[in-house]
């Protein structure tokens, strides 16, 4: 199926690895030009139709610079994928999680998306069209424990924000949706300092055992496996496409059947 993204200009944040890098590659495969922002751009160098931008989007001024550079180089912004995000496990629970730690999580997981959206919307309004896809998480509404309490709060804010602004800017031709992955086979979960390794170290078991215990504690996946970054990227690309031209204000879960409720 042709997603009609050929020639479109897309901005992807958190683009250097995981879901972000897979999204860049998927959009390029569909013919888009991608401005890919990441603190580390080594994995983005030399990719066809990709402009790699080394940038820390935790800086409040950075999103404006990112969109300004995109406009300077391409003259338009058709798609924005707010993917940048991070999690730090809070193994001491709520009472062991400080205001500063909540603020860190809100900044990286919510305010970066808010600021990028604000910067891009003006351009999209002028064009009379645009699509924004925000990468949220099942932790926006699902918590087997308090280990990601601040991360979940930030992602819940992102899902709520997505719904709210979709109502305001839908009449202006701009569609805004979010995706909520469950555990994905990325460094966040499986890397050297990822969730499995961190929990394993704290509980005295190896990372593979910790991963199995975590998944079992969450009720398991009917599919029996983690979601791949490419599967999330495919969903993002479809939501960015005119093929889903009347879909807005929605949050799509991709979690291998982890969430059992409707």
C-alpha cells in the first residue's frame, strides 16, 4: 500500500536509536525527507534523504531551533513524530521519588513534545495540513508497580495533551494521534542499563531472568514476545499518512496483548 508520504517532510525526535531510528527508516522507505534529531547522530549519518541534527531537546529553546532549521532547509513541515523519551526506574517507590525526579521525567517525556508541537503547529496551520504522532506508553494508564510512576504520569499527560489539541486543530486540517507501546525490544528494556538489567541487579538475578519475571508479573503477552521497533514505526507511519485522513485524537496500543481490558 502506498502511504502517500513521498516528498513529505517529516521531523522525528529521539531519532538515533530504537523506535525513533526505525521510524526514520520507515518514513524514508515511504519516500519522505526526514529531519532526524538526536543527542547522538552517529547512526543517522549517511542515510539517504535524512538530515541528522545533533540536539538536546531537553533544552527549552531547542524545539524552536529544530523546526526553524527544517523550514530553512525544506520550506515546510508535513509530519512531526514526537518520540524522544526516557525512563529511570524508581525502585524506592513514590516516597523515594523526589520532585526533581518527577520534573526530569516530565521535561523529557512531555515538555519536549509540547514544545516541538507548539513550534510546528504554526507552520502546519499556514499549510492547512499536517500530522503529528506522539509516542506515549501503556504506562500512561497501566502500572503493575510504582517503578515508573513519574514516567507514567508524564506519558499520561502526553496522551491527554494529544486528545485536547486534536480537538482544537482538527478544523485547521491537522491530525494529532498517539501510540502507546508496551515493552519494546530496545535498549530501554534490554540494554546494558535498561529495565531488565536494572531490576536484575537490584534483585540479584541476571537480566534475562529479571525480564522473564517482569513480564510474568505483568500477566504476560499472548503473542509471547516483545514488540519490535519496526512494528511501532509502521503504526506511526500509517497514522502520519493521508490513508488515515479521518483519524485524530486517538491513542493506539501496540503491546502484544499485554493490556487485557478494553
